[in-house]
């Protein structure tokens, strides 16, 4: 993978983490906050997935590299889902 593509993917990860942090700021009252996790997933599907597809279509990245990058995105979402579950359960996060 070229360095410029790696930098672009790093920027996407930073964007997703920024979205995650923004959604975390919405957590005010425990209970019923699953929607913020779904919103994060929707943002990834809407804004990040098409860019990855373009990278593959133009042969900037391999399917294996997409799989690895997607794994990083899933980890961010899973970690955030755990934070939300703990918050909804009344635990300090």
C-alpha cells in the first residue's frame, strides 16, 4: 500500500474516532442509548465503506488490506458499544 493511501486510511480512522467521541458526549441518561452505536455504524457504512470500495476498485488497496482496516473499524464500534452498555447499566465509564 502506498504511503498516501495509508495516510488517507489513518485519517478515516481519526474521523471515526471523532464521531465516536461526539456520540459519547450524547450519553446523558442511562438506558436506551443503543441508538448512538447504530448511528456510528450508519456513519461508517455511509461515509467510509464507499471510499474503501473505491480504493479496492482502483487497486489502491488489496482485499486483505480492506479486511484489516475493517477489523480496526469493528474494534472501534465494539469498544464503543461496550462503553454504552456499561453506561446504560449505570457503571462509571
